[in-house]
C-alpha cells in the first residue's frame, strides 16, 4: 500500500516536472522573454544592492540648488539669510 502511494507520488512529481518543459517547447519566445525579464530584474536588484556610491541628487534637488546659487549672487545679505532658511 505504501509502495503504491510512493509510485503515485513519483508519477505526479514527474508530470509536474514535465509540464513546464512542455510549455517552454510550445511557447519558446514567451519563455525566452520571461527568462530575459527575470534576469534583467535580478541584475538591477543586485546592482542596486552592491553599489554604495553616493547617488546624484534628483533633478528637483539640482534645480533648487542652481536657483539658490544664482539668486544668492544677486540678493543682498539680508535676503540671502531668508533664502537659506527655505532651502535648508
């Protein structure tokens, strides 16, 4: 009885292994695109995790800094202090 259940489980396991292989044979392009996407996503995640460099500020941060620098050259000292309060 136990041997029969083991045989049934082995057969189900073999069928479960053969099913994805058959799907890949029937849809090779889709399988290739899925594998490419998974590899690309995994590569991006690994790269993000390993890179420890300081990242560039976002465009809004760079723009804010450029505006501040340009205005600080033109404004009197009193207004520069006010501007610093808003940008910090």
